[in-house]
C-alpha cells in the first residue's frame, strides 16, 4: 500500500499550536475589500481557532505525520 502524502497546501494555510489547537485565517480576505466596512475588515484579519471536531478529523487525515499533533 502506498504512503499517505501530506497536503502541503493545507500546511501553509493552517497552524497547529503546541497544545494541538488548529489556527487559520478567515476566508474572503483577498481583494474586493471596498464594499466592506472598516470593522468587518478588521474582524477578517484575525486568526481564528477551529473548534469543529469534523474539520479537525479531516485535517488529521490530510496532514498525515504533521496531523498527529492535532488534539
């Protein structure tokens, strides 16, 4: 059976803390910011923690070795 390769794009988009929390930037934060209010732009810049068990399970599977730190 072949090795499970880690998804390098996912490693670039999320960060795993020492305690195993998953941090990610919010989406829809690239261009077209003219229509957003200043407060909405500031909220979009923050890094959020993922609390969803379903997503963390998928991340573990996609990250293979690097995903073992996720709790």
